[in-house]
């Protein structure tokens, strides 16, 4: 059953003009792993999130791509593609249906979706299973990109990233950016968010460029910096 305060939540969003709303699926979801029971439960849980998202007025359901748990990148990509096709098949399309958004990984613990090329392969594999392109998008998390070794601290690095995203994914597939600094070193494969300008990304020139890049003018940005859960 939906929470009792849901109508008040939606009224407050409308009153303050806040949006678009994104639901972040449970961190326990793993769409890429070999353990069948967890995989099936992950698909059910994600389909459930997709089904209730319209009640919250949510445009997106965001989920981490997942970990292949040692089974290999190729296995993980196929596994995610199968899961995406099943989730989208279980939730009818329509004007209020949310976009399913796969989030880039820092790469720790056999995480996949670490590079733009891996994200491209996942989209291609999902399309090969008949997954409708208009219902699946990508989220780039700057702290995860940094952990994966990507230069998001300089204007030049960000311009190169945006160029590759346009070429490999297409800007229409970039649903959102999670704008976070990082406590971890570049290339560490660690996912440790920090306040903007207080982490390892330097003076903020890269994040500023990402936030103001003309190619991304229509993309929503979300902060996931410390203390937001308090």
C-alpha cells in the first residue's frame, strides 16, 4: 500500500515546482550476477519499483547496473540485458510510465557499466532483446566516473567525456547526471561521495563544465552528497 503521506508529498512537489522525481532502486538489486535467486528477486523488486513510480509522479527509476561477481563482463552484460527486457516487459508503457535508468559504476567488486563503451554494449544487448529504446536510459555519476579513472576534474576531460557520450550513446539516452565530488583517488574503483569542491576533484572546473555544457542543457542533475539522508 502507498504511504499515507503520498498525496501531501505530491502536492508539495507541485506547489514548489520540484522535479523531475527519480526513484533510486535498492542497492541490493543486482541485475548482472550469476546467483539465480538474487537475480530473480532483483527483477521482481525493480519491476515493482517501476510499477509504483507513477504514484509518486516519478519520471525515472534509477538502478545500479550491477556486478558480474566473477562470472565475467560478457556474462554480466547479457544478464543485465535479459533483466531489462523482462522488467520492461512486465510494466506496461504509457504516458506516465517511468524511464528505466542504468547508472554507471566505479568498477569495484566486479561492477559493470564502468566505461561509456560498456554502457553502449549494455544498451545494444538490451535492444537486441527487443527492449524499447525509448524506455531505457543511462545515468552518469561523476564520483563513479572518477573512481573508474575518468578525468571529470578538468574542462578538457569533461569535453572528451561528453563527446564520447554523444558518439556512443547519443544524448537522447542520457537521462540524468549524478553530480558528486569524491573522497577517493581517481582510478581507485571506490565509490565515496563528497560535497562539491570538498573532494579530490580539485577546484571544480570539471564539474562546472559538466553542469553548464550546452550539449547537456536538457539533462537533469541530482546531488547525492553527504548528509542528504539526515
